[in-house]
C-alpha cells in the first residue's frame, strides 16, 4: 500500500505558476504508476497528467499540454506537477493518485490510492 499527501495548492493570478507535490509514506513508491486528476465544483473528476514508474513516460490532457509538467523523484518518494501559465479554468481540487498499471493511464478506475486533494484557485 501507499499513502499519498498533496501539497502546494493555493491562490494564483492567471498566468502564474504553482508546483504541486505528492509525498508518500510507503516504501514501494517506484512500483506505482502515478497520476494527477482534478475536480472543479459541479464537474466530474478529470485526468490531468500521468507518469510511468520510471519517470520516463508521461502524457497529458490536451488542455494542459505545454503548460504543465509532471515529474517524480523516486528516491524522495515524491511526485510533482509544475503548473505554468495557469488559467482560471485550471481552478479545481487537484488529486494525486497511484495505481498498479504497468503504463500510465488516464482512467480513474486504474488508480487504487488517492490523496486528499489540494485546492488550486486561479483568479482572472
């Protein structure tokens, strides 16, 4: 099992940047495919980005491609989401997730563990 704790959310103006972190308490961090999801009020949870176990393979939801960067440091048991050029539509609660999929996946059902979420608010 792995426990995930997000941090780094906050309020930022449009065009600004934030870096989210997802720290784990387990020792099997490197065995999990990791992902970021977000959920805005009144909307369904949506995929943001995912990263392979090695950290080499990544993919992004189209709306964040080129603006967000997902990375992981397995030695530190931490995953990151660098968010640049933030837009008001990026406002949501961001969740990190871990799953046993061999490859990155954008499907929530393939993630077994979820963090508590961190709020990101982007003002106009």
